[in-house]
């Protein structure tokens, strides 16, 4: 999880981001004085004068806390936004040890649980979130069109609500305060080379198929690698888990033993930990099938090498499905007064559409697709959100072409993908035991 | 006039302060944390031996040490042979001192780029579609690419040897160049063959450098995290990768206990090396 962020995105982004910030600096002074009345949020002039000295520090992983997004927010809102990237554990350590140095912590479900339990964050008032009612019920109610979204692992809904502003306990059901505001999410799957794999892959068990001996790879981030392995074990019929996101010791043993047996038989060419490694493994032909992240598939495609993100829709017997993840924004406890108001403006800005369109071009999604749609053309929105064939060339956020007319996004529309989630990124109760067994797999 | 003793103290003081602040103090914190309690994503000050028990109680720890010690020994053997021969050549076979120093500098040229680049440069060479495999397949020597070349113990040791040999060359070169050349004549007069001279004169006189080089190489391998990870394709875990995995889910006390244990083991290894060669005594004797 920690290094998902992809230097790929970032290095392409930095040049553009620098340009954006230079431009925004020039415009900054003017924007604060004159544009306040016409800004996205329509704030009054006095407000604009009062907030111009405010600085918000947003800290988290690079695929969620993005410089270009912060620059745009700063331009639209008139106060300063500082984006800092740390990997998942370093970020959480920072929130705990230096809480005053952070304003907006980037939180995944499990981090939100830790943050609330440690009293690091204050509840976000639901009624101050303008687009709350337009948020997908996947997040607000844990369901979509009457169908319950998987609760294996920590679904965003599961870690979403607290009863009061100062609560230190997450509660079930919809309440007036939120622990974090979801802002970017996606679901992960297997990636494969269609030129080297002779049939479409739609099941996780292919990862363990001896056909791909010495040509498969799995990701070596224990918390999520174990879930990819569990999906494959379940798909192969080894075991039915009660909860892949919170396994018992016996379930962990079954999963790790299967991995060790496969490793000894030479199934895995490698394991990978960073975005770049997964791209290199796939592009160089060292592996033909592996667990993968969406932008990595795009990066392989951008090298002119065919790569497909396997659509692993859930089956009636409960097998298969994606591993979902979601990052949100919290409000640190120390925020108050004008700074808290500014933080709420910042949170609301994320749902105003610009950010939703930006992350969509990476292959990620916004919880409020309705506003994102306004910032994309019909072709883009159709391709990224609705799973329609591209009518024209599709470009990434920095303008590089990544799909030809007629191409269809793997896995279809975001609704199709998200109603097919099997489990969510998590940290298990038996985490310590799991990490130890995972290391045994690596040392085997 | 300041007394010699005070002067010495003043000279040593800056280094002592730096070591205290940046080495001893952080180490004490790690030591303290290794005794803390852990529960539910947080650590609580206290005193428990649970973390050490967790580290020592699993076969995993021993397997990790076994695999890293294996790497350390293989790397040490290769770097020793290569490092010794290179140093020997530079000191005794290159007549001009200037050229010797020039060639010595050439040995350090790879260090002008970063460790990571030197390590990663092995990937396109050893890969399935890498230079060696394509050459062998292209010339018809083999039909299937050799898988063991990359993401294996082999590739890990190759990279270690590549990156760490210089740490062997430098101290051996240093001690070797202080050997009095008249000893060679004396050896020849005494009727020693070239091999005997090497075994009975050169090696004993360079053991100081060999010991220092060995300490560098062994500690570097034992403390490695990244080379083993990348060049084994994630297929081999190291002691530090276990520590890293602990830290990534905030299991700080256990990570600290594992680290303290590693320090003890590496100190023992260094102790054994120093037991064989008393570097300190020899350095003092020289003066």
C-alpha cells in the first residue's frame, strides 16, 4: 500500500505541477482579492480576506495526497495548501507523535480506526458536507441499489461514523459525525499479458495455476498480499473464509502454507513491493500474470505493451471479486475557529468535481461522480466511469494518450466493479501472527 | 600550556558528542522500546520480555539468520579472494606508484553512481530477456533462458560482491603497501617459493587489512535490506525486511527487539573476527 503512489504519476506530474503552482502564484494575489465572489464555493469577500493567511497541511500517501490537486485547491479556495507524502505507516506515526504538525490526515479505513481510538481526529459534521447526499451509498450506507457491499476487511462504511465530535469509538449505522471523508478509491485485481496468456483471465485461481510456473508474481505488502492469496485460495476451492479481511489463525495458516508450497514448486518468479517493480516485471516479460494496481497496468500500456486488468466479478457461490481500497480525509483534533472553517471548505472542495475528474484519469474514482462528470467530457466520463467504448483517444491526467477509440476499460463501469468487491484493505486482529507467517513464506 | 591529557580530551570530545547524540542516544531509545508493551496499534511504556520471546520463539528468526549468514559467508569468501588479488596486483605488480594509485582510483569509479543504480543495472543483464540469456539463446548454446541468473541467491551474491568488494580492497591495499619489500628478497634468499612467500609472508602481514575488510563486508551484508529484496525478486526475506514489515503496521516494540537482537549477533560476529586478529593491538604496535 505504502508505495502504490507511483513515481510514474509523480514524475510526470511534477513538471506540470510546477507550472501550475507558478501560474497560481501569479494569479494568487488577484484571485484572493477579486475572484472570491466567483470562486467555486462562492465565498464572500470578507471571508477571503480572513483566510488568506491560513495554511492547511494535508499528509498521506502519494496516490491520495497529490500535489497537483493541492495546487488547484489553493487556487480555487484562496488559502495555502501544503501537500506532504509519507508512506502509510510513516504517516500514521507522524499523526500520533506530532499531531499539531498535521491538519488533514489521509486515512484508510484501518488508519481511521486507529486515529479515532487514539483521539487524534475530531468527528466531521455531516451537515457541513454539502454533497453528502450525492455521495454513493456504497460509502454512506454500505450498500448499492439495495445490495449490501462486502464487509470483509474494513469497508469504508464500517469505519465511517462516530456519535459525537469527540467520540473515540466507531459505531455501526449512520450518524451525524464522520471519522473521515472518502475522496479516492478503486478496486484491485490481477494484471496479465494477453499476448503471453492464451485465454481471458477472470478468476483468481489462475495466479496459482502450474501453467504459469515461474511466470507469476504476487505483491509483497503483507496486509494486502495475504488477501490476494486468500482470493486465489478461495477461487481454487482450498477453503471458504469467514472473513478474508479478518482471518483466524487457522485460516492464515492454510493460506500461508499454500503460498509456501507454491513457492517451493517454483510458481512465483518474484514478489514486488513498489509500483515500478510491478511495471518492470510485466513489461520485461519476467512474469505474465501477477497481482497489480490499476495505474501500473496503464503504465505498462503506455510502453506499448499489451496488458489487461482482469475483470474478476463475483460469482454466485461467493468466489472471486475485487479487493477494494479507499482513502479519505480526516480533521485533526486541534483544528478550530477559522482554520476549521477552512478545513471544511477544503473537504467540500474535493466533492466539487475537479478532483473527481483528475483522479478518474488515473483510473481511480470520486465518491461523488455527479460533480466529477461536469469536469470531464462525455467521452472521458463514459470511458472511465460508465465503462463505455472510447469515442476518441483517452488521455491520462498529464495528457499522454493511453487508449485508442473503441477501447473499453477492463472490468466495465465503476458500479459493476464496485458491486463486485469481495474484501477491503485492512489490518487484521491477528496481524502480528500474520506478519510473522508472511515472513516465513518469504524465507521459505 | 595545556596539559597533554586535557588536550587529548578536547580533541576527542567532538566525536564523542556526535556519537552520543546521534548513535548512543537513539540506540538507547530502541533498547527501551524493545521492552515496551504493545496492544491494539499502540505501545505502552513498561517492561516486558514478550517482544524478545516473540522474536526468539519462532523458527523464522533462525531461518532468516541462517539465510543472511549464508549470504555473508559466500560474499565474504568471494570479496576476500577478489579483493586480495586486486590489492596484491596493485601493490606488488604495478611498478609505478602513480599508476598504482591511478588504478586504485579506477576501482572506485563505480562509486560515482549510486548504490541503487549499480544494483539495478544487473536486472537487464541477468533477466530472462536480458543480455546474457539472449546471447546464449541467440547463439544456440541453450534453448530456454536460464532462470537461476536473476531473482535467485546467485543474483543476490553477485550484486553483493560487485558492491562490497571495494570495502575489502581498500584496507588490504592499505596494509599491503606498508610491507617492506626487502622481506621478499629475504624470503627468496631463505629459499621460499612464490606460494610459500604468499602464505608465510604476505598473508600474515596483511591479516590486519583482511580483518577490517571482513568486518565491513559481514556487517554490510547482515544489515542489508534492499539488495536482497530487489535481486531475489522478493523471494528471500532478510532480517531487516522482517523489521520493516513489523514497523509498517506499527509493531514497534517487536521491531526494536529484533533490531537489538541483530546488533548483538553482528557484534558477536565482529568479536569473533577481532578474536582471530587483534586489529587494535596491531595498529598500536605499528606506532
